C-alpha cells in the first residue's frame, strides 16, 4: 500500500480507474434497474412494491460498506500514518451518507404500503438512522480538522469508534424482535426466489462501481486542491517578498 | 528491544477497539428484551405485560379468526405464536398485507378481560420473496418459524 503513498503514482491509476468504474457502474445499474422494473414477476404478497428492493438492499449494504471503508482508512491513518488514508476517509463520508440516506428513504417508501407506516423506532431502523447521523458528524468533524492540516487523526478516531455501530445494525434483527424482517440473503442461501433475485447482484455491483468512481473523483479533487493551495502559498510568499522590496523602494522615493 | 512506534500504535488501537466492542456488546446484551419492538402472546400468557399499559403485540393472524363486526369498521381476530394466543379487537383501516396466516404487529393495550384493544395495526413482512404462483402454505410455515426464533 505504501507504493501509493506517492500521490503521483496513485493518480496515474486513479484517473483511468474512475472512468472505467463510472462506465461499468452505469451499465450494470441500468441493466439491473430495467430487469427489476420490467422483467421480474411481482411478489406474491407485496405485489409491485417489491421492486424497490433492487435499490434499497444495495444502498443499505453500501451505506454500511462506506463506513467499513472509513474504519479501514482510519486504522491506516492512525497506525501507519498513510498520507492518502485520511484523503480517502474524507472522500468516502459524503458518498456513504448519500447511500445511507437513500436506504432510509426507499425503506420508508416501501414501509408505508407494506407495513402501514412510514417509520417505526425498531432496532434495525433506529441503528441505520444512527449510522446516517454518524456520517453527518464525521463529515463536519473531518472538514473542521482539514482546516488545520491534512493528517485527519481526530476524524480517524471517530471513524473507528463509529464502526461499533456496524455489527449492531447487522445483528439488530437477530438480537431483538423488530418490525423489519430478518436477513433474506445469508452465506447459506437466499430466501428470495431466483426469478426475483437476479437483478439484485447487477444493481449491487453497479452501485458499488458508482460508489468507487465517486470516491476516486473526490480523492482526486482533494489532491488537486492541496496542490493549488501549495502553489498559491508559494506565489503569495514570492509576491510578498517582491511587494516588500517594491514597497520599501516607493517609501524611499517618497 | 523497544517495539517500533507503528507497532505500538497498532497494539493500542486493537486494544481500544476490543474494549469498545466489548462495551457495546455488554450494553446491547443489557438492553436485551427491552429493545424488543413487540411482545408475543407467550409473553402475555407468562404475565410479562401489564394490563392497561401501552404495548405492541406481535404474532401471526390465526387462520379463520378475522370477524367483521356489525358496525362495519371494527374487526376481531386472534394473534397467535403457536403455544399461546390473544384475542384482539380493532376499529379502523388495516394495511393491505394484513391477512389471515401472515405476521402482524398491533399497538394498543391489554384489557383486564384478556382482550387486546389495538389502536394501530401494522403488517409484518418476512424475509421471503417469491412470485405469486408459489403457494402461500410454505410462506405460512416459515412465518411461524421466524416467530419461534
């Protein structure tokens, strides 16, 4: 990983990877959404409402996957002081927050016709909302810390502490009786019928690729901004030096 | 020999994370049953629910138990979890997915007579998704297994 400590080497790979991920993500998402909207049959109980699952499930996984990424980057920031890790954590946070929000919104839209309510404070819904708020806190903290310097150690501690919520979200439906149903997809198999299941991996990998593309774009933006700031500082220092000499010259002329 | 600073930091972070996760697990374990979103008919049979206090009752709508009342807007049905069951009365509109043999969560109070008076009815969906042509029998069986857990 320390090979990428040099931003130039990272950018050489990140630039084409962004385009590839974006293209792949758009194609897979389009295929999954079209399949999920027009090809799969409706569910025996929920009818057409079931189709929201092709958006809801990937956004839920990526909302949690985003914080997993922040936690790994935080570990790299604290332990190895990897210069790109804090850049990555700052890049992931708003993208992860967006996916967590989409998960909450689509779940709410699904819950109204299915359960008969927009929102209930059960274990799964509450812990997912906490994840969204953690994202907002992390964004604010990381932005405030960035003003002082790029190392991002305080936000990294927050990133590791916040990761405690991830197993709580995952196990909430097993530990407590919840309104939210249990897991449909486990390592041992799936309780979603195959004819309803197949668009889900398409949207899952599609959204993951879009997530990755957005994170790489944001990382490149921050690296470019850092270079601009450094260049502006150098120019300001140079012109201040010139300004000081011309200023004294003028003073002497007056 | 002193360990390298990065190894010290790694050990420190791992220790801190282990302590944090341990604390969180203890807290969740302590929360236990109080974090449950609903009570089951077995809880009520065992006397773990106070009469007259607001509570949620979850279970399966017993087959053949839904009776429309003469006033046209009230219904009575029985919520069961297998070993125990509770009669419920409700006045209002139920969600589309509320039907016999499927999961339900009712919000309301238990009357001294042992009848649950519901203010709100929520349908509980389970983790199975299938096309309409597959029968409902498999669904009912699995819902019962989910509730037993």
